[in-house]
C-alpha cells in the first residue's frame, strides 16, 4: 500500500515541533545565563576598558582582559547596575564601596601576580577584585570582616563563575596564616600603618599593595616588597579608601 503524503507531512511536522519544544524547555547553563545577563552592559564594559583602563596607561594584558571579561555589574547592588562601568566608586552597603575600575586595574597591575600565584586579599567587599584575580588564573584567598558582605561576595563570585575563590569572614589583620606564605597580598581598605602580621605571611620577594593612612583623609597607595631582612616600600599615588577595621558588630 502506498504511503499517504498527508500522513507523512503531518508526522514530519510533529517531529519538528517536538525538537522546537525540546530546545524551548532545555535548561540554560550558567555560562549561557551569564552571557545573556552581561550583554546589555557589554558596550559600557568595552568603553570602560578603552577609556578608563587602557587610555590611562594600564599595559598588563592579563589585567586588561580580566577587566573586559568580569561582569562588574553583578558585583554592585541591583539599583546601581547601570552605573557599574562608570569612572567612580559605588556603595555596596554597610558603609563600604567598590573601587572605581581604574584603581582596581592599577592595583592589580602593581601587584604583579601571574597565573598560578597564591594571593591573599584583605577586604573582599562585593567580590569584584577577587574575581579579577581569579579570572587571571590566580589562586585567591580573600577575607571580609563584615558577615553580610562576606556572604554577598560568596554568592556574587559563585553566580559569576568564580566559585573556586577561597572566602573567609574574619579579621584581615590576622591574615590567613595556615595558608601562608603568599606570593602577593592586596589590601582594599586602609590601615594606618603597614600590618606586620601580613608582611610575615608574604614570601621573601613577595609584594603587598595597600593604601596606608588616617581614616577620612587622603592616604597613600604603597607597594611593599618583602626582603630577606625587612621590607622596601614605595609610594605610588594618593587615594581614598574606607578604613581597615579590626572588629565589626
């Protein structure tokens, strides 16, 4: 018996519809979700890298590429996402801020860390600086003293694809001694003097980048290099950071 052309056509349509429905209801992967969420701000992110990072003299390719890839808008409160790629710091709650993009890039470049290095960050904040380092292939350990921010940062890092970053809520002045020594340390809040306990957790030859100075005043961004006997330090530029605190209630 000959096949009925209408039945053949109807069967083919059903198969095609089934394939379409399968793709419509296929769960989106985290990478796909991240790509679609980043997309609305991609032009702003490219402009940030071009005008705020490269144009101001940042040359390290790994830093530039990390600034281009990490979705900064996912590390600020929802109501400030449209400002995420502006040339300014932004509040992230609890009287803390996320640094302006140029300062993040400048400090990261000055740190000189490379893929495979072990780096300690003091002051996780929303997690953006840790994400930049992780994107560069660095093994990151980061400490935040404010419990709510520590939890927020952990969520931000996970949903942005950097869940492998090691996070801890605690006193940054104490560092992370059981994981020492570190190739480099970066501090994103300002102590009044260089914390010697953190210097001790650096490898000989290791670098620490940090703001130093009084609260509510201009501070100095410093580069500290640990030597076999003592340290060598240099002042890089004037900055304003929130103070580094020893306790939080």
